């Protein structure tokens, strides 16, 4: 064996590094066990005490000089699906960036073009927002170049002037948007890092304005949403006093009262008399008159005459505020034509950040903020903040202390000096947190923000202020929340399936190959150790799809040893000595192993590049597994076999057992001769599947591909899914609803397209409330939502596009690689046709299974399964191609038709053994892997069966058909196999 010393040194280095990082995992788990023991009393775990224990040792040494923080940074982490937590995809909105670059232009065409571009983006996610905006603006204002909007003083530094072309303007906007996304990434990473979550992950989604964030272990999703979506636009504004604003409010109230009286006198319906902008104020007044009759008597005197709508809405005792249930109606009033005609243009009413409770009612205050007539910037903004921290006031209430830089200190001093005995509003993201009366001029640039905070809220606010303002608003377009109980169940399922798959493979290899199989088992165990160690080294969390990739690696890792051992057995059958047979077996198998590993690695790279979330976890594990399998199966096992066969017991070494000694011996079947019936069978199944799919209303796509929201709900006893669907029908207003049992008879998964096109937080709440309302009929069964997920329409469109792209690139990559390795286009064409056959077989298996009541969704994990099947199937095909190439080189006088059947027959044992081991593994995964991976393992079972079938009956026969040969390998005809060619007898020993 060549380069033995280098291989030994490399193996020792990699082993040492993996052991080093996995030891940190052991230390971390030990500390977590100690925390559980500390927080468990009378058999019950106190989560707060557990977290308190972990916080107390966060910076304390737990192993030598290493703190718990150091240990957690280096351990093998668990993903959301195994630990619970939250996955969020944020989209940075380019709309505000475009507005800002235009100098907040009021051009109607600009605003309309932005609105149109937003709508078009939902169905054209592959086109840049700026391109869509430019196209729409040119349609709306064909005579106006974009420079008309963007040639201003602030854009001179960006190279824009009145003569800039539309292309130059779009390029400048694109650059600004890209920089804004980068700044958002840095700011959000700072916020996430300070949030205290162990091993958070934040990354940009390639080619989009989106950021993907994973926060394992979090248990307060609403807090996370606020933390991530808060733009942190901090502003300090002057406030109108009551005497100044009172007359304006009185006039507005009188105008609204006169409008009510006119509508009532005319007897017309509110729908005909009230303006759309006011939201039917007459109707609102009628609704409020009965409910607020007592409150109206105590309405704030500053609102003017009693009886008007405004005075009834201002129902907060002792202040200018509105009952929480009436905030939407007040917004309608403030947007009404009467308000625009009456209130001064430099007056803006802003809501308080949190409601207050008075007399058992919740009220939300309104603060009249003084802006300039052109809607300019605030006198002081958050850019001047140099530090922010959570603190306590004199009464022990939580607040946020803010420090400013020198410029901010001077401006703050001037602002407070000009407003002594007046209010100054401190506003964050257009909500008033506090509006204190200035007692004296404040120097030094220090101030405090109060607002009825909890300590947790004050800490979060300090973090976002310190991290800085986001350059543009963000919105959540994809979200998944996994409860810790579901994560623990997933760990058990993943562990059981992994151990079962590993044990089955090891037992099979030992039973089939004897001592050689035991060596393969040692190499496989070491391979698992390397995969886990490398995952820990790179800080990659282990996910449930990652475990699936690991389990699949078990099956695929033995493929190299099967190839090698089959080759060794062939050489021994030819009369070679054990040492020569071993060396020649490893040498002859190398090219097939190399080719098959490269093709699988190609699939893993494409999956990792285009996949997101769970698919990436699968791809990373699979890719690492391919590399480590090559090292352990080809080199490490060779070292072990050489060492074990160099002693006195070498003569007793065999690579067979009584079980396998005569299995597949002298196997000789006319595979190519059966190709036409195989073609007909495949075509019939594919046509049947697509017909069934059309009858069933199309493919059963998951939320990933069609958008929407899904909820996993646990009950305390089994529930009939169809009954729950009926109960949800009215609340979800007839939208698409799917309810099915999910992994256990007392667990359901509810998927709905209700408000799928609305990605706002308000829509999220509305859909969840509708689901909870429908589940209220089962209150006695204790329905508990243990996980949720949301995929916006734009993201779903992107996922579909990336899935198609992944498939096409995989096929193109395989075509090119096979062409380079085998130098004939017929090989590449045949391999791609066979792979397309496998993909179609897997796709049509779903509607066929649906016919028998087996209903699985096609989602991102399904795509991962399809691409993995491509890797598995091309492995088989490449091994056969490699044997054909070998036979043609050794026998240059023979034709392809003469060697194809012998090549298929001599590799038949390897094909069946590898397929059997992989099939056993995916069957175990199907049984024990849990509902999340059920569609994955089902697709893999179908793919392994038909991938093996296509390697034998589709791939090589198509080469024969496309090369112009008439002989089909039946042993007859001018190109038939000569009977005196023993090397090509088709036997496998």
C-alpha cells in the first residue's frame, strides 16, 4: 500500500481533533445534567432554576480553565427539531430604502410603482425588486426618467445626477439595497448574540434579501419576533400641550358630530353617506353609543363638545386615550377627510407602546407629536446613542438608561432647554415609550426610557438600541417553532433509527463477509466518529434530517467495502495469493469507488448550496459522510486488512462465509434481452401515476411549496382528523384545510392556506386565533400546539424554483462528469435518462400510494430524498459502466454488445448487496424515524428499489440502443459473446 505513513499521520490528526471537540460535547452534557439535577424537586423539573444554574456557570470554569461558555461554543449542538426552538426567515424590505433615496418623494407614480412591485414580487421572486419597480415606474410615467426622482443632493456621492440613465439609477439602488441587507445582517447578529441563546445561527439566503435565523431552545416566540422585527428607529420629538391641541380636537369632534346628525336626518344608510376613509363613522357612532354611554359622560374636556364620535372614543379617565378595543376606529377617524382638513399638518398622533389598566379596562394613550410641515426628521435620533443598558428607577421599576455621543449630548441639551415644563416624547418604531415633562435642561447626554417594562422587556430594548437601527424594516416570511417535548421525541426516534440501522448493517456485513465484514464494521464505526467530530469542529448542529443523512451514510459507506471485497473474491477465484488478491482488489475497485463518491458528493454540494434549513442539515451530513467514508473504507480498512493478514493466521483469512460462499455463483442472466419489457413496464407505471395525480387534483404539495401555515397539535387522547377539519371549516372561512394524524393517534397536523398571501404578524395571529377557536370544541381533550410553521407565498415560490434548479443542475453535473470519465455521450445520455426514470418513479409513487390511503406530502425533505436517490442510482450505474470500460480495455476486439451482459452479471452481487443494506436502513428509518421523515424514507424505499432496477434494465441497455448495435446480448448473432472467453463468463464468486 502506497503512502501508508501519510495516511496513518492524517488519520491520527483527524482522530485527535474529533476526539478533542467531542469531549467538549461530553463536558457540556455533564453540566446540563447537573443543572437538571439541581432544578429537580420531588420528580418535577423547575425550568427557571435549571436556567439559573446554567447562567451561574456561564462564565465559570467547568473543565480546567474552560468556562461553560467556551464548552458550549465547541460542542456538537442539536438543531431545532431535536432541541426545540425557533427558525425564522426575515426579509429586508427594499421599499423604505427606495423611498429614502428618492428623498421621500410624494410622486404618485413612485408610490404606485412601489405597490405594484411588491405585488409582483410574490410571483416573480427570481426578479430583483428594483428591476420590477423600474419597469412599473416606466409604465406609469413613460416620459419621466428615474433620475427625475433620484437626482438629489444626498445621491451625488452615489454618482447620480439629472443625466443618469435608468440603468445607472437601478444599479445605484441595487448597491444601496445590498449594503442595507449587509448592515441588517450585522445588526441582527449583534442582537441575536446578546440575546443569550446557545449556539444561535444567522446567515444570508443566497441571491435574496433574506436572512435565516435559528435560535435553539427559545420558549418565547413573541419576544423573538419583537427582537428581530424591531427596526430600532429611536426618535425624540416635541409634544403639543393640551391647550394648543384642544381647539383643533374640538373642531374635529364638531365636524364629526355634524356629519352624524346629517346622516341621521337624511335617513340614509351609513354605507351611502359615510366616506370610505372614515370607515363609516355614522355606523361606528351607533355601535359606540350604547356601549360607551356611561364613559361618554366623563369624556376628556379637551376633546370639545359632548356627543361627537371623537369625544366618545376618548374614554380614558384623566388622559387622552382610547379603550383598547376602539384603537382601530380611532385610526379610521384620524385618517378621515375631516381630520386632514381640521388638524394642523405638523401634528401627528402616535400610540403608546403598551396599554394601561384603569378600572379593570385597558386603554392606549395617544400622544400629539409636533413635526415640521414637510414631515422631516426628528430633532434627535438614535444614531447618537453610544450605549444602552437595563436599569431601575427610584421606585425599583425597570427602565433603559441611554448614553449619547458628544453630538447627541449637545442636541439633547438644546432640545430639553427649549422644552422646560413641556413634554418630550421618546419614540421607538413610531410608538411612544415615554413622554416626560422636562424639569430642567439636561446636559451630559444621559436619559432614561421608562414604559411600564418588565425586566426582560427592558433588557431586550437596551439590546436593540445598542445594536443600532436597522436600515430598513424587516418582516418574517417563514417561521417554524418546535416545542421541547416534540424535540425530545425526535431525539429518541432519531437515536432508535440510527442504532437499528447501524446494528443491521454490522450484522449483515459480518454474516456475509466473515472477518472482512468485521473490518468493514470497524471502519464504519470509525466513520461515524469522524462525521460527528467534524460536525462539532465546524459548529454545525445535528438535525433530524442530519440524522437521516447519517443513517443513509451507514448504508452507503459499506458500498466501497462491498466493491473491494467482491473484487478480492474474484481475484482469489482466479488463483491469486491472498496478499496479491487484496492489493489487486483494492486497486481495481478504486476507480469505481472514486466515481461513485464524486457523484454523491456533487449531489450533496448542490443540496447544500440551494437547500435551506433541514435540507442543508441533511446535505452537510451527507457530504461529510461521503468524504469520511472514502477515507475509512478505502484507506483505513486496507491498513487493517494488511495488518491482520501479515501474521501466521493469514492462511485462515477469507472474505466469505457459508452463507455467501456460493451465493450468486455462476450467475448468468440475459438482463439486456429483457430491456423492452422493462421499458414498457416503466412507461406504464409513470403514465398511471400521472393520470392518478390529475384525478386527485394535482400533487400533494406541502406548505414549503404552496405557502401557508401548519400547526402540530397534541391531544390527551386519539382524535378523528376529519371531525377536527369540520370544526375548523367555519373559522378558517373555507380556505384550504388539511388535517391528518401525525406520528401518533393523539397528534394532528393542521395545514391551511387561509391568509397565505398575507405574511404580516397580524395575519399570523388571526390564523392562529381561528385555529384555536376551532379547537375550542375539543377543550376537554386538552389541545396543545407543540409546533408551528409558516411559509410565505414568495418564499414558497423560491423553494419551488430552487428545487427545480437543484434537480436540473444535478442532472447536468452528472452528465458532464460521466462524459469526462467515460468519454462517450451515450454513457452520459443513458445515465441521465435512467435518473429521470428514477425521479419520475418516485413522484408517481405518491399518487399511487394515495390511492391506497397512504398520504404523504411533497416538501423540501422530499426534494432531498429525490436528489439522494440520484446519488445512489448513479453509484450503481457508474460501477457497471466502470466494469464495462474495464472489459473493453482488456478485450479490445470485443464490442459493447458482447460485454454488457457479462458486466451486468459480474457486478450483480455488488448491486444486490449494496441495495439490500441501504434498503434495510431506510426501512428502519421509515419505521422508527418519526412522522417528520416518513415521506423522506418512503421516497427512499421507492427510489432504492427502482434505482437498482434502472441501473440494470435502463442505463446500460440505452447505451446499446443509442450506439446503433442490433444485438441485444442474447448469446446469438454476429456480435454475440464468444463462449471461450472465461474472464467474461458473467460469474461472480
